[in-house]
């Protein structure tokens, strides 16, 4: 890990909700919780990756979020993540997802820094 990986590091990502992000059991095309979790994980990975050494990446280890409102297909949502804590190789991010109307998710996501050689 590089010294630039520090508490306070943040990343904001705008994403347009697509119909394939919707749960198949609902008649409305809204952002599903699993799709939202994937977007949160991607934003945290993007925030950290440039601050890791060559041959390192992060993997998700824990998700603790709410999902309190809808985001409709075609709407642009914002995923905001901020690195809150670093303990050895563990990274904890505070996360928030907002629709054009309101915050639809808050919580935390934890990731671990791993060496890619472990997967060889």
C-alpha cells in the first residue's frame, strides 16, 4: 500500500440506473439492493486502487448498508464513498447512495488489501 492511501480519501461516481439492475420479481424497474451493493463495491475499489502497490487489489469483506428509497431506471444516482479507517490491510468506507430526490442508502463497506499472487 502506498502512503497516499489515507483516511479521508473519497470518491464520487455517477451511474445511470438501467433496467437490468432491477429485481425480476417487481413490476417497476427500480435499482435492486444487490445491484446497489455492486455499485458501492466498485466505487470503493476505484477509490483505493490507485493507492495500492503493483500486484495488489482489494476484495470486499463486509457490507452494512440501508436501502431506504427507490431509484428508477433511467435516473442518475450518485455513489459517494469515503475511507474512514485503516487497520493493517483492512479498509472501512462510509458510503452513501443518492437518487435525484433523496438519499437511498447509507452505511459502511469494508475491504481487504490482497496480493494478486494469492490467486495464481
